[in-house]
C-alpha cells in the first residue's frame, strides 16, 4: 500500500488585527478621584457621626450632623479636586510647550499627549458624587437602629463592608492587587474612626466645652 502524504497549508488571516492593550493610566485620572471621594465620604462622615455619638445619643443629631457634613464635604471635594487637577493640567501643558520648543514634536505625538491630560471637570464630578455615595452608608446605618450602642456597632460594620467594596472596585477597575487595596482602605478607615471617636470621647469626659 502506497504511503499517504498529508500536506497542511496554513492560510494567514489578513484581517486579523492584534488586540490593543488598554491604557489604564487614562482610567486612573478619574478613578483616583472617585475612589478617594468615596473613601473620604465613608470615613469622614462615619468618623463625624461616631464622634457625635461618643457624647450624644440622640439619633436625630447624628443624622443631621452627617447630612450637613455630607453636603459640605461633597462641595469641598469637588472644589479641591478641580483646583488640584487644574494645577496639574497647567504644569503638564507648560511642560509640553517646553518639550516642543527644545526638542520638537510631530503633530500626531502632540495629539496623543493631549488625550492623556487630566480633565478637571471630570475629576471634580467623580469626586463629589463618590463622596456623597460614600456618606450615605453611615447615615442610613444610623437611621435604621434605635439602640445607641448597637447603632455605633452597625455604623462601623456597614462602613467596613463599604470600605472593602470600594477598595475592591478600585482595584478591579485599575487592575491593581485586590487584597492590598482592600486592606489598605479598611485599615485606614478604622484608624480614622478610632482616632475621632477616642478624641471626642476624651474631650466629652473631661467636661470641656468647645
């Protein structure tokens, strides 16, 4: 029996285009502001309410204080982020002009650099909205519990879960280590709440009036 020769021909796909890698540095421009705003809203408002709860058991006082702090904090975050990112934008634009004057750049390279510049309005909105969303967590947790001691415990538990969630979301979107991101955010939040609660409790126990 004659041997059979098998000939395999591979036809290259002309239309096959290599998948482009996503530039996560562009996503980080607004992701940083959003994660920072959410964490700040959680920790700041929770710490504020925990501080009030250290010397005042009235739930209405805690909620009103948290709501006022939420509105003021959201406005402050938006303004601060806008000013900060706009300053960064001015510095990077000035650097681009210096590079163009000294070394020279082609038009395509200039357009690519402009697309990577931070957007102050985007960062301000992301930070403000994220702060408000984060601040809602301790306010809702306090509103649902009548017992004072249980209310404080629920606030800590709810904020802790939210901190882990925000840390995980930021890690997922930015493709950074999940465990380190969640642990860093959680431990930082615990420290802020503990310090605020302890100092307020100490001031209240000494009978000092501010």
